[in-house]
């Protein structure tokens, strides 16, 4: 990754797709802008293959009980 922003594409998304005025676009934080574009923040939920990998890496041991 080059570490550079594609400013023309970001500005098109904000001004053409979202209908923002330039001052509104520049006033947004990156998180607000991503939210407006419909991007979700955070880690996606674990899929089945991820759960199965955890089960293989950390199998339950028979006879051990947790005291919660």
C-alpha cells in the first residue's frame, strides 16, 4: 500500500454520491465519512472456518470443569 489517499475518488464519493458541499466534506472525520458511505467499523464476525480453527488450536479437555 502506498499510504496515499486517492483524493479525487474520495471527493467524488462525498460530493457526487453523498451530495455533500465542499465545506461539509472537509469538516467530516474519516470515521464519519466511512459511516456515511455505508462502511462498517470494527472486526467482522467470525465465520465457521475461524471457529473450527480455534477448536483445533484449543480443544476442550475432558474431565475439566470451570468454576465460572
